[in-house]
C-alpha cells in the first residue's frame, strides 16, 4: 500500500499539469499572452508602479526572466517603464491604459469550476489544500525554481 501512495501522488500531479497545460493553451488563444506575461501583468496591477526586483519576488520568476517579459509587454504597449529619479539603476514598471484594458479581459488561468469549488470550501479546507500543495512543491525541491520554463503558453489563479 505504501508503494502505491507515491505513484498516486505522481499520477495526480501529472493530471494537474495536463489540466493546467490545456487551460493555458485556451487562455493564450483568447488573450494572446503567455502565462508568465499574465503573471507579470497581474503583479504590476496588484503592486502598482513596481521595480523589477519586486516583480521577480512577487511572481516567483528570475529578474532576467522578468526583464525579458517586460520587454515583450512594452513592445505590445501593455506596460511602460521609467528609471528612478534617485537611483538610475532602479527601473519601475506600470500598466498602460491598454494594459489595464487587456487585464480586465484576461480569463482566469484555472478553469471556472476550480474557482467555484474553491470558494465553496471552508477556510480550514482551503488552508489544508494550499498547505498540502506547498508541501508537495517543497518535497519536489521546487520552491526556488523559476516557474517560467513550464509556463510558456498563456488572471488570477483562482479563475476570478
């Protein structure tokens, strides 16, 4: 029985990865944006005018990845950037009016059913679920990984 449990965990993780991949493709098709681009746009929306370092920390992406994403988002006129008046090494990013409009239309990364079912859970159930997923990520030594390589296709993770 004990040998079955790791296999069941692996199978469940593979199903989750597949579901996220399928949803990511749908979101990319609708929005024309990749998941990392959406995550960075969400971080800017949530944090306001923000530094690359703060974006990197908030989005769990490396600073180099964030800079590359910001370059692409700036080309699409979804974000703007400016250097700090006090320290020219610091660059701040902000959503443009077009970026705000696009973010209002971006569908959630997880299927709508997820958001509905998650909202129906008690606070305690949500805490257990999130803690369990975080524990799995830690057991896989994933806490320090840049999420961008797996998130290459295309809201809010709750689907809202």
